[in-house]
């Protein structure tokens, strides 16, 4: 967007969006159910379902379906995700994995051409990048096992938003502008999200009748409406013969009706680790999120962070992250295909050994993966995979969290991978298909190479933290591999530095992922905090970008709840409680 256009958009947003953002509250405390999402409409959908007597699982699906309408570039039924659920009655945490799978036609060399990795950007905007979507199946499993309402009931609010439309915000406009070239490649995508090839002006009401129809069909026929029949056929066609604009050529994928009909979600045991008296439940493989966060917390437990100067404590947080990322990159992938040394990586004894590689005074160089195999309870045949290449982290997602009056809690991260996913809107149904296959490593040998039916390794990290067996707080974020550092940093801010959750979320984010440079947000470089870290050897990546968009709920000791969303990132988030404390 040109400077003038940005100014104009800003001016329009001031006229048209201020009433909306004034209505948004990024922090809300009270009793009963609570919700935090990045979209006001999504939080309202969750509240409507809670007010009708639905539980947190029902409300989470309602919010997610609405985010599929208002935040279609981040998430939706064309993608997949991970839902973490605390069931109050059973006092247990379970994880619903509905990550996309590679179609049956995929081979380990699918992203290599003439012995080299395929071009990343060209692969991303193509049918070949699309994994078999898991979201609808995940919602089905969550609702039918742990919910109380039908698809029809929980999709109703989202159908309302898709039918009546929503105002294009400055943020939505900016994302459209950033993805304009990708959306222009596909006629169905330009027709929905652009006007004459340009982003819709701020304040335009965007209606999505195709999305409303898809939700109505799912409401009437259940998940089968998505995995068999006309929607499945439309997906297979869009992947195999992408609906390109005149003169455009992109690579096709080879997804079949059988790939869709055979898709299954998985109910998984979460990762559990302890940290300073808290029990931290994180997402297991195929997400690396829970394991990397667990390992980093184990490393940090060896230091009394709250007694250290802020820069020294932040340095240790970044070193722990560096070491955890080296291990994550080397060992983690879909557990149905790879025997990853999870127990070893999460063992406190392994952390004690690995901690000896942390220099408390100085930012370290890039490190190699450690050797967790001697710390496995059941040692598997050691493999020594090469370190993965660093993947681009400009990609995004959404995270939401809901609790209900009975104490059930949902932390849910779902995605279509990059902003705008593959860029392909499924004709007639108004949703974007993911490009999740680009989360595989393109070349091996590596545990995370593509294979038929395999789930690409993720970083998503919906996290539920208990204390003395009761929910203490929940947190999660979008942001590709920075999800791991955002969740880790927020936990450290809250638990070690004692920040209230809104301050923990709004604090400047730093992300060190075993690279020479560290990511910091715009405005951080030059600050006193940055200078103190530079003295310890930190270098900031030249291009500073906003990191993540977290949402959290804190369960206070007096029985009240505090829902917290972003105060300034990704627009302003929306936190609501059923009965306000005021
Ligand atoms: N595809 C990413 C993952 O699963 C999420 C995308 C993002 O948050 O940017 O880790």
C-alpha cells in the first residue's frame, strides 16, 4: 500500500472503525464463562452460546466458526488445528489433533525439482501445498464427545455474520493488501476478497454467502457434508485444477475424494510438565509446541529468574529457547511416522545436562541438538537427523480461549498456515484452502519430510496450566514458530516476573530460535531493555515485525475469571465475561 493509500485507509478507519474498537475490551473480569479472541464478533458468538447454556466446547466452536468469517486469512474450515480441553467433571486435559494430513499421493520428494528444493513461494500459492483439511472433523469430535450442542446450533452465529457481513477493518485491509498478489492469482479469491484486483476499502461490508452455505450444509448434515459430497468435490477440484485467473499457471495438487473421506482427527494425551509448582499441559506431536515449551521451562527452572536483573532473566529465557529449538528442529515430527525421543526431551535430568550448555552471561552461538536418548525411559534406536532449515515465519493463525460456569476450559489454535493459506478460495463455498504442506521440511533425511498421510510438524501451542489440580491460566498465540516463544515468554512474564496477564501479554516480545539474530518487535531496538541485551551479545533481525496475537484466561484465587486479549497487536482483541465484575 502506498503511503497516501495507507493515510487514506487510516482516515477511513478513524471514521468507521472507532465505534467498534471502542466497544472492544481486551481485558474483562467477572464470573461465569469467559472468552478471549482477536475478533469481537467471534467473542460475541461464544458468549451467545454460553448464554444459551452451551459449554466451553460448544462456545469455542462457535467462536472459531465466526473467526473463519471475520479472519478468513488466518483460519477456517480449509485448514486444521489443535484444541486443548480441560474437562472439569473428570479433572483431566485432553487434546484434539485435527492437523491437516498429506494426501495419499505425496512422496518424500514431492517438493524437490532437479535435485533441489522447490521454490518456496511458488509452492505456497499452489494446489500442491494444500493438506487434507481437518477443522470440521476436529469440531465434530469436540462437539460429539465433549460438547452439548449440535453443529446447527453452534454454527448459527457464524452463519449470521457471514450472511449480514462485517465491516472491513484497517487490519483486514492491510492483510488483503499484503496478500493482493496471491489472491489475484485465483479468480474465486479475487471475486470474494478484492474489488477490481484491489483490497476492499476500510468500512466496506463484506458478506460471504458461500461460507454461510458451507456452514448451513454442515449444520444440516454434519461433518459428512464436508468430507463427502459437493463440498468435498469442490475442494478436490480446486486442488487438482486451481481456479486460476486468466493467463496464470500454478502447480496442481493431487487430493482425492478418498483422502477427504478417510481423514480422521486424533484424541491425544497432552504433554505434561511441571514449572515452579504449576502443571503445564501442552500440545503433543505432531505439534512441537508443547515439547519445546516444556523443555525450555525445565531449563529455566534451574535459575531463580525473579531475583535476576531483567536483562539477565530475559537472556536466559532466550538461551533456553535456543536450545529447545535445536532439539525441536532435529527430532520432532508426526509421531505416527517417527519415533521421537519425547520422554528424553522432557526429562528433568536431560534438562540438567543440557543446562550446562547455557552461558548465563553471554548470548550463545547457534547450537547443535542435544542427545536425549539416554534419558528415554524406553530408549529407541537413536537416529541422528540433520538440523532442519529455518522456516519462514511470516505465517499466521489464530488462537482463542473459552471457559464456562462449570469450569471447563478450551485453548484452541487453528490455522490455514500463511496469511491467506494457499490463496485458493474454494469456488461456491467462500473459504480459503491451507498451505500446511509447506510446514514439512522439503528435503531429507529428516523426520519431518513429506509422506503420504503424514501430518506436517506444527508449532501451535494451546496451553492450559493448573495449580493444585485446578485451572490457573490458559494461553496461546498465532505466529508460526514464534508461537513457541510467545507462549514461553508470556508464562515467564506471568509466573516469574509476576506480571498480571494483560501486562504479560502486552510486554514487548523477543524470539530466539537458535539463530544468529533475534526477533524483536517494532520499537524495541534502541530501548534501554534492548541496549542491556545488546551488551550480552544480542543482535536484532533487521526487519522488525509484530510477534503473535495471544489470548488468555486467568482463574483468580477469589473464584473470578479474567479474560485477556491483545491491547494493541492485530487490532485490539476482544475479552468478554458472562457476568462482569463491574
Ligand atoms: N503452520 C504453522 C504451524 O502449524 C502455524 C502458522 C502460523 O501460526 O503462522 O505451526
